[in-house]
């Protein structure tokens, strides 16, 4: 796995935040070898806007199309 610690927003990578966060194993609580950039307020807003735009077409899909999308 190639973890580069960036956010993925609307098909593009972003790492505007200066704060790095440590990842942890949810089962053991132990630290993992990965750090990632905390999203900035601007990045969160960009992600929300992208999701809103994507939903405009996604909401017209059938349950079967959604299932295929989620499985992919």
C-alpha cells in the first residue's frame, strides 16, 4: 500500500493542512506507521461541495446501480 498521507477530494490529492495526524490500529490501539495531513476548513468545504455536485446525478441511479457502485 502506498500511503502518502494526503486527502482525496473530487479526484485530486490535497495536503494543505500543516498538522500531521498519526494513524492507529482500531483493534489494538497501537500506532501504525502512517501519518496524514489534517484537512483544512477549505478542504472540508471543497469535499462537501464536490459531494453535493456528485449527488445531483447519483440520486437518479437505481438501487441496483448503487449496489454495483458500492461493490466496486
